C-alpha cells in the first residue's frame, strides 16, 4: 500500500487516495505504531465525492473512525492540489461533520498554509465532572466533534496524561471526548495542550484549537471576529470565531515522506 505521511503542527497522519479497506482498523493500528509501524496519529483516506470536491475519512491511531480533524483536512487540501487531483484553490471537502471549505494559500506552486471554514462552534454551560474523587470544571464545545475545555493557570503543568484519559472515557461522554487544557496568555492569545480521543497526547489538534477559542470567546477572555493565536506543542494556529459562532482556522500543511507498506 502506498501512503504519504503529512503533518500539521506535528499532528501527523498517513494519507491514502482510495477506498477504505474492510480491515482498516487492523491496518491503522499496525501502521500508526511509532515503534513497529510508520508512526502516526492515524490514517486519512481521500476519495472523490458526489457532494463535494473530495471526501475524507479519518481513523485515529486506535482504528476508530473520527468525524473531523482540523490539521488533517489542511493536509488533504495540500495532498490533492500538489498531486494534481485538482487545480482549484478553493475546495469543498465532505466529512462526517459536514462539508468544509478550504482556501489554499500557495507559494511557488506549493500549498504552504490553508484556511478552513470549520463550521459553527457551540460552547455549552460549564460542566462539573467527578474525576479521581475530585471535581473538575470544564466547558463542553461542539466543533462537529465533541470537546471539553479545561482552563488552567499553567498549561505546561496541566495533568494532561493523568486525567485526560479519565475524562475521555467519563460516563458523561459515552462516545468519548477530546480534552483541551488551556491557559490564557494575553488578550486573544492562548496556550493549549490536548488529549485526543482515540490517540492520546498529540502535538496539535485543529478542532481542539477551535474549541479552545470558542470557549475563551464565550467567557470573554477573547473577542469574536478577531484572530486568536493558539499555541500548541507543535506550533501556532490562528483561529477566528465569528459573531455567529462560525470558526475559521489558518495553519500550515507539510509533507513528510512517501512510502510503501506491506499490509
């Protein structure tokens, strides 16, 4: 099987143009392993779509299908443009979270950054969870996939690996949830670390950055219709949360290598 490894701020996936095989879970788990496989946060399959320009299907490192990936969809735009599947600079991509619009920013024939219309975000009222016999206050946010945002005074010391998995599998979230630990750095500037559903700690999460910005705007920490800089382990994303709740994300997309795998 031929694949292309790509990453957006260190959130890396293996990209394949073609239909998803029946044994995708086994393949994904095998190839995502960072010691015995190629190493990735999962796999993304790309096909033509009757509803949009292309369709993307996302599988986390555990082989479970995900609805949306903000960093992954930017790389989809780079993939199809640079491999000649399209010459469009504005693309519509069909996902399980709906159709998303990409605006490709091209320099010297290469896609360097991509702006994604991530759809409407919805920050709910704060929720108190009991985790390890302690109460944890979080803000649930929908970005087409489920998130909870925990605000902290120090993101570097946040208990990402300890309570992150507990919250992911909390009884309040029967299908699991992505968990963001967010520190307010300054006006319209956030530091975020993430525990991703099905993948664990990752270098970046595009939908998570949108969730963090949406939660911060809902609480008045950041302003609507203004760029919010979100610093992740892998770098920065720029997020704009419009007054109607729609999120726009701009960030890089990078090709790492091409490879063949025995499956």
